[in-house]
């Protein structure tokens, strides 16, 4: 049974309100506890965490990141999975204990399905995409200007896992939702590969449907590749133009009004900010 929109938005707001900002403590003991809490919540919300993410977030070297993660393995909160699909050669997945711990910390019920084989608890084919997605959502919260003023891009997020569980089946899944300082809800999509025109058209129409239905007001496209973003922009503009002026019979059922076209042009934003950072962190 589909939930009404106001119920869905209430579910979004509960997840958006979870504090994902990292605060070092006044001493090593408190810092260690703060890191343990945040690492567990990240692992549960995204389903995975990696040394690269930990090292970036806590500003530590790789050895310290591995020490931290392996300590949580010993404490029964994480499980190590070695995989060549990760830039680290390994990732860590949460345990049932981590799910219950996260539930206590956030006050949000955690849906956790234990796998006898941890290798089956994540999608190997989308692993790098998923790690980059976790970085982007966390990166938007941890943003300082050159004058060291703290000005986040957004103040909270809903992960892809959470969005998929909360929303109705007829809504296209997105890589995340974020809430900007003015309260606007924005979808995040990580473009990790080139897509053909047919796929882009289908995605655009689903964005439009979700925006008009009130699930979110904008879509941010981010990528490790400027070429991928530019190609997405080129195809999206071409498709919107074709669907707006379409006389072709094959597009009649998908034809857009001028207002719809203007809404899509205004609402889909290509964020190049993260390209260099993602490359430096995951590919260099």
C-alpha cells in the first residue's frame, strides 16, 4: 500500500534530522567514542564503509583508519570484506549489533537483514559508485570556506537505501536526498558512467514526475568525470527540446509542455564541485 505524501515527507524529515557532523572530542577518549558512533551510523545507513572514507572524514592516515575500523570489527560492530572492486581492496559492512547500536543513537528503527556470507550484503557491481555517493552526501555536510567559515552545502541527508525503503514503488530511486539551509529537499544522483539517450529520457521523465509530486524540488547531478556530466547535460537539453517540440508520433505520449520544460531546465543542476575531490580521493 502506498503511503500518502505527508507521511513520506515525515519519514524523510526524521532521517534528514540525524546529526552526521563529525566533532573531535576534548580528549582522545571522547574523540574515539565520537568516531565509533559516527562510523557505526554511516556503515548502517549506507550498508558499507571504507578506509578511504574514514581517513578523509577523520583526517587521519590510512594506518589510523585501518586501526579504527579493525577495532570496531573486534567489538562486533563491523565485518571486513576483501574485494578488488574497492580502491582500498576492502570494505567493512555492519553487523546486527551495529544496526541496534545505530538505532539507539539515532532513534530511528533500523531494518537489518543478516547475511551468512558478508560478500552477499552489498552490490559488488556498484561498489565504487556507492562509496562515492557516501562521500558526496557526507562531504556536503563537512564544508568550510577558504576563510575557514563553516558553510555546509546541506544540513542532512537520506541515503539511497532509506529512500528506497520509504517511498512508493512507482517513484524512481535516487542516490540520496539532501536538505539545503532554506529547507529545500534536493535529490542527489551520482553519474558514474555514460548513459544512452533512451535511458536518459526515461530518467528525466521520472525526475519530472517526482518533482511535480513534491518528493523533491531539484536534482543535483555529481560525478568524478566532467566529461560524464557534460554528456549528461548535452543529452538532457536535447531530450527536453525534442519532447517539448515533438510532432513525432513516437514522442506524443511523452510530450512536455513549455512549463514542464522550463521546470526541468531550472531543477536539474550539474554540480562540478566534486569532480576533482572524488578523483583525488578514489582514483589517484
